[in-house]
């Protein structure tokens, strides 16, 4: 079973983002948190920065939109050529149409849910998406503690994805460390976002390796 480690540049040095991104060549994807100070109480960057990062990143970009009115804004990130674009269920009036718009523009479509948002209303949409993101902290900031109470949603999703049989990735984001990654892997996650545990380490490369090994040790399904 494939394990993907996507470092989040939210915890990188924003003044030197090019050199920070260039350190991530052993990652699977670079996770880019777009925040609008409205859907979440924090502000990061928009399309121009995403476009610029993509031109210098050694691996493709995994864009996580924490913005309101996702139906309106998400397709533009796919037009920039982002590998995957994930938007929040809480911020979309028509997630099915938005997923189709993303796929038509060549991106993998992702649907994210906050810790308090149930997943059951979205299970019918499994065939429309390439990835689901179960937030394991409240979105907005790095460095928070992993919320194990979100794990039942991953198990439900893993079950739904197995029944569907398609190539749908299950991502977790928030508080992922070598201590918590195994819990998420056991619950069915295969794609792991990590901000502070990667950029807070002495060696970014070793942190990515350690996370990969810790997740791999916990995978026991096929
Ligand atoms: C939080 C972001 C995360 C954040 C995770 O809202 O979506 O991607 O960077 O940071 P850590 O890994 O430090 O919890
Ligand atoms: Zn994120």
C-alpha cells in the first residue's frame, strides 16, 4: 500500500519560500494551504503565489483551499495546473459540480471536512472525487494537537472507497507526527500532511523518511 507524505509549507519560512520548497524533493507532494481570513481566521496566499511555487517546486502541488465560496474559486487553482485541489464541504454549495469542474481542468479533486463535520452526507460523492481530506485539527493554524476522535470518519471512508473500488486517496491533516501517524494509517489514511513536524525538524529529509517509515509500519490492509 502506498504511503504519501505531503509536507505543509504553512510551517516554512514565508520570506524564503522558494528555498524552503526546494528542500522537499523527497516528498510526494507539497501541501499548500490557501486561507482567506473568512473561512478560517488566518490569511496565507492566493493564486499568484501558488503559480509561482509550482514553477520552483521539485514535486507537484497539493492545494488545500480553506476559503469561502469554493464553487467559485476552486476551478481557478486547477487552471493554474495544480496537481490536486481540495476544497471544504462546509464552503461549497455544489460539491459535485465543483469536483467535475476540477477534473475537467485536469486536477485531482479533493473534498475536505472539518473535525465537527460528519462524512455520511458526502459518501454518495465518493466516485466524484480523487481524494478526501479528514481534518485532524480545526483548520487555520499549524502546530495543533491531533484529534483522534476524527478517526471513525476515516474508517467509514475507507470502507466506502473499498466498496467503490476506485483510486481515491484518504488524507489527514493536522498534528501528524511520528507518534500520531500510525493511528491515522490504522484508520485507513494513505496520504499524510505534516507541517510543524517536518519544518520543525533538524533535517527535513529525515523527518519525511521517519514519517514514511512510521506510517508504513502500521499499514496492514491491501
Ligand atoms: C491547518 C493546515 C495544515 C497545517 C498542518 O489548517 O491545513 O496543513 O499546516 O500543520 P501541522 O502539521 O503543524 O499540524
Ligand atoms: Zn492543510
